[in-house]
C-alpha cells in the first residue's frame, strides 16, 4: 500500500519495491529524494556463471533480494510504506508523488543513437506509478545530467519528455540541466523524473477491498519497457550479438536495437477511463520484480493470485531473451513484464465491461484471478 504522510508528522518515507523513498516536510522545506534502482545497476560482474546454466538478473549485477531486504529494514524505521507512490493529504484530496529513471536502457540509447523516445520512458515510469492510486498526473519535472552539454542531443531527449507529458495529459513544469565535467563519458547522460498527481480521498485505490474471485485484467506492454536491461545487455555480450541483428520470430522486420528501444506505454488515459466507470479495487505497475513481486503488493494479507499462462500475447522480444539467455520461466516472471505492463484487480462485472470495450483491440486481457493464499501461481 502507498505511504500516506500525516500532516502532523515531522517526516515521512515512501518506499516501493524498486527501493525509492522520499523524505519530506509538511512545512514545505526542501524535498530530498534518494533512489537506488535495482534495474540501473550496470555493474561489471566477474565470475557470474556459465551461460549454459541459464542467466539470472543477479548474474548481471542486479540483486532483487538485496533490494527487498533493504526495503524491509527501512520499513522498520518508518511503517506504512510499500506502495507505488507516496500520498500527502491536501484538503479533500491526496497529492500522489513518484520518482524514477530509465535505468541501463540509456546504454542502448547511446549505442543505437535513438534519443527521441527515451524521454517518453522517463515520464512513463513515474506517471504509471502514481495512477495505481487512481491519481491524475498534474505535473512532471526532469533532471538531465551530462559531462559536456550537447544541445542537439539534449533537445531530442527533452522533446521525448514533452511528448510523454502530452500523452499523460500533464504539464512539464520544469527541470534541471547539469553539466558535470569528467563525471560521465563523452556523449552520455543520465535522466531522472518526478511526477505529482491528485486523487480525492474517497476515490483512492488501495487494494483494501480485494477478495477471492476478483479478476485480474492485464493491459499489454509495448515490450521490455524500462526494466531488466542489465540482464538484456549481459545476454548480448555473452552471445556476442549486435543490436543491428534481426529480432528472431518477429512478424515484422525489426532489429534487436529497435525492438528493445520501443518506448514504455503510458497508461494514464486508459487506466483513468477504466477507473471512472467503477469496479477497480487495485492496480499494479509491472516494473522491476515483474509479476512475482509487484502484483501481491496490492493484496490484503491472506490473498494471492493465479495467472493463466498463454492468456495474452507475449511479444517476440521476450521469447528471444529467454531463449538466448536460457533463462528459467520463474526468472522471466520476476524480471520482465512479459507483455503485460499494468494489472488491474476488478470485480467480475467490471471485467466483463472492460473486456467488451478493450479486448477486441488487444488492449486488455483477462489473465487470472484473486485466490486465498499467498504469492503468484502460474497455471
């Protein structure tokens, strides 16, 4: 559930499974954020095991278990955390805030020269988090850091951020451009973003009323989105493959680089439209941690989920990743979105309405249901 910052509290921390937290003061003092992205590791790992034994996310330098342990320790210091966004009381509403980056997908942007869509990824990762509470994004801020400013390249990146804000129906309120000589390699940069939205207190989606028999509706992703790229890059390295190689088993001719750089879907308009028609009890953004770690975050204690295999179309890029990396099914489900970027927990009646409206356009799938138990089971 998302953390709610009481007005009387001197400080609060909001944690997601991706290890982000924000310390803020209700007196509008400076806002300090800290983030350690599991997917942004990009560590150089030695002796990571033979490819023939099957790669894991940990082999690429990203330890989800270590991240989960840190979250647990921070939770002991500040109870009431764990949601996709942090909630701050504001009159009869909550302000909902989230912050994120795009991880080592940036490395592929440097290698492919595709910079005009990475800003869409940046916006998507924050606004998709805050809509899980039912909040409408209000505004977005960006941070762009580089060693030496290349104005033409930066313009392409910012244009993507502008496009992402338009798709989110929110304002690009401002940002920061930082030149840090000798800190980044020539031609490289780093990005982070911050989104704030609002939702009425009586309309917050928090999963508290979820019960057995509720239906899981999956909204399709466009591909890998912005998670798991440290593992993807490890596969490319071990297999000695080029981003210019063709993606196998694709209906359309597309290179690996093009397939991997497809921008993250921004779900704001579709999700808010579905919420507005009622019956939505919980929402999970499928990012770092995949199905296994993200879906249960919305469930009350004592409930789990069954996911029906083959109940949606899995994009060819995931089939390539699994085959090329010889990755176990369980590891795929914990690392990647596998073609589903957002999961909604809804009543049976709402599921019928959503499927009637969206499934014929391949924009929604019934992928499972809530059960008594724990965790996520694939059947």
